[in-house]
């Protein structure tokens, strides 16, 4: 049965998910949103037994364990058999600087080495195409196997006997085995030397990258793993950061809340930028801001979608596929995301909040300028016009439209930040105008989103429901953490949405019924809210609880079942890793006070 006890490898061009037995069960090619070459993660048990994976098995296995090489994206799986013979699999995707540019090919390298004795192993490589409905044509070479799909050909180069792999035979691991899955090209040097050199240079890259991070004194390993995961979720060619590496892992069993997250949400922009800034991951930050800037300049009629494709694609039509039964048989499996057609008025604030960094951060090479300001100002006018209009809200309700407080709040933030940008550029009249809009919107939010009977802000203007996104009022600068209105809102959210150590985003029924699992980033928002309202010890305890919810390799998905602690939802979830980073930064003891 599939679980989310998975490790992530990648190189900011492709990625793969590997389970605790060393089986690659998910890998989309030639990029994150491509056709899954390995797809068994989204198959039922019958499907998963026959196709969609790349496994290495040891006969009479009694134990396995996994770890990452220190501060890298190199995953090591160790297996032991009943006689004590053992092996390790070293998995990675090459990434390092070569000829003054980043080398990150469409390539997965697996190296198998015996640690004790001569274990008996079997390698099974069963790729798929067309979302599990087809299999590639297989062609044999002297030292390689070609897998020919309709739109992609991959070559497996190996120093193992090709017959062993094609026939899935058991054989003694009496010497190291290397397998390189990559473009349909011949290598220009020996396979073993290529793999060894690529691993050494990839390890050097990740350790150098990690060494440059600004990290808190406490929870360092957790933050570094989250930061590496955030980097792996970046599509380097354009700077886009995907919400997750998977599609259609449901929020709960049988919920049909199955969505494609291999896309880039503008709502995430500010929070991702904030996390990258705190980490001092300036190159990743700048590339992501470059992606946002390209979205801005390419927007038609100054309208923004809630999400875009990896290369700014705006048409993301959603459809279901029949070749895969779904995670643990929980279909449907969806490709694309219809939320791109929704009206979500918070997107204008999200883009302006993110882009504001370019006007005030001297580290950034491409500074914000007059042209960018004018484009942002056009979005600001949309924010002023739409801040009190119904929309789908931050949770992308598909058939329910309301005036969502969070959307209004983000529109307020758009005007507030534009006032600061205009003042920075010396446009006094513009600054005064944006400030006046911000004041008007603030007054309306304080009047119409406040519920006197509850002593709290509520999800919608004039409503009576709680929404975890209201916790961000402090983050966005709308209220101080000590403001009685904010403290009252935190209290009501805790009363209605907290379930043990977890927080639901809302509990009202939506298009799919009542939510069954807690939303991990909302729990992190609540932890930060506890800290800023003076409940720091409670915040630390709850944060430690969330760290315990990570899988064995330190990764988080979108959701957690508050009863069982099991992870659900798309994986690994960028938003969850951002929440972890930001909480650790806020709660950690300062370096100067630590010793």
C-alpha cells in the first residue's frame, strides 16, 4: 500500500519520489508537470504490482532504512537480508555548475553497492506513459536499454548485465552496479567514473548551497531539509516554484479532493519570498521574483489568474485520466487545475507584496523600476475596485462565492505596499492616493468583517464562520499581535478550528462536504499567532508536535489526519515547508543568546 513515507531527489529540472524500500514510485519527465514515467504512487495495489516503478529488491529482506547525505539531496537506502548481507542504494539527480552554467540534466543515477557479503538482488524497471495507460517500447543495446514513449525517449545505461534487468532475474551483487537513466545519448566517459564524479560534484553543490543559508540556532536540520526541498521545488529554467511534486494525492480517503499541484500559485508568492529572504537564499529568491515579474508583464488586460504553468502557461485545463486508479485507489487522477479560471481577488495583493521586495532589497540585481511600478499600479487599481466583490476565496471554493475577508485584506495590502513603493520612488501624489485607498479599505474591513457577537473577524463580510487565513492579519501588518481584535480572532479560531495539535482551514461544508484533515500550513500560521500574542511556550510545544508529524526523512505533505497523524494531500508541499521554516525562525533562541 502506498504511503507518503517518501524521499525526494531532484535537481530543479526533474524530481523523483522514492519509498522506504528504494522503489521509485513517482517521476515526471521531462519536467515536474510532465507525464509520469514512474507512476505507481497513484495506482491501486493491483496496478502498482505490475507497472510504474523502478525497484531494487534484496532476497529475504529483513530491514531497510533511509537517510540523506548530510545537507544534500542525495538519498541513501540501506537493505539487509536474513543472513546479514546488506547493500546501499545511492540515488540522486545531478546538479552542479559546469562551464559557467548550471548542469541539471533529465537524469536519475542509482548506484548499488554491497556493504556486507554478497546479497542477491533483482532490479525491476517498469516505466509507463500517458498517465499509466501505456508502456514504452523497449529496445535493447549492448550496455543500455531504450524506453521509447510517444513524446520522449529515455536511455538506461548500466554496467549490470542487460539481460538481468530485462528479464528481472535475481543475481549476486558481487560488484558495484551503476544505472543512469537519462537522455538517449551515449556517454563520453566510463559509466562508473561519470556517476562517481557527478555524485561528488552534486554533493559539493548542495553542501555549498546549504552552507550559505541563514538558519536559526534551534531546529537546524529541519530547516535545512525544508530549504533544500524548497530549492528542489524550483523549476530553474523559469524560476517557478511548484506547490507540490504530485497530482491527485487526496486530502482524505474518498474525499475526491484530488488536485494537480504541479503548478505555480501566485498566492504562495509573498510567503515563499518571505521564507527565502529569511534564509538568505538570494539567488533562488531572485529567480522566483523573475518568474513573478514575467507573469506581471505578460498579463493581459492587467488581469491575473490565481495560478500559472511552469513556463507562464495560462491555459491549464483540468481533465481526469483513466490509466491510474489513484492513491490507494482513491481517484480521480486529475491533470491541470480549473482553479485558473476562478476569480480570486487576493492575487493582486500577492503579486504586489512579492514584487515589493525588488524595490527595497539592494542584494537583488534587477531592481524594481518605474516600468514595474506602473504595471503593479494597474494591478493596484484592480485591487481597489475588487476588494469588496465576491470571489472564490483563498481556498478556491468551486461553486460558492462570497466577499472573503482574506481577499479584502490582500487588496488592502496591495494599496498599502504601493503607497510605500511610490514614496520610495519619489511619487508623493501617488503615495498619498494609495494611502487613502488603504485607509478606506481598512475601515471597511474593520467594520464589515468584524462580528461583535463573536468578538472576532470572520471569514466573509457579514458572516459568522472562522477561517484560518485570518491569522495572517498580523503577518501582513494589518494588526499588531497585541491588538485586542487580533487576540480575539486567534481565540475564536482556536475554539472552532483547532483539533489537538492541528488546525483546520475551516470547518463549514463546501463543495465536497466537511473537511476531514487539518491543513499543515494553517497549523504553522496558528503557531506563529500563538507566539506573537505572547503564548510562546505553547507555540514551541505545538511546533515540536508538527516536527514529529514529518515523515522519516523530514518532509511534509499538505494535510494531516488529526486522529491518526497520517500525512495526506500532495507531496512534498511547498507551503508546508515554508511554514516550518518561518516558525523555526520566529521561535528559535537567538544565536547570540544560545551559548
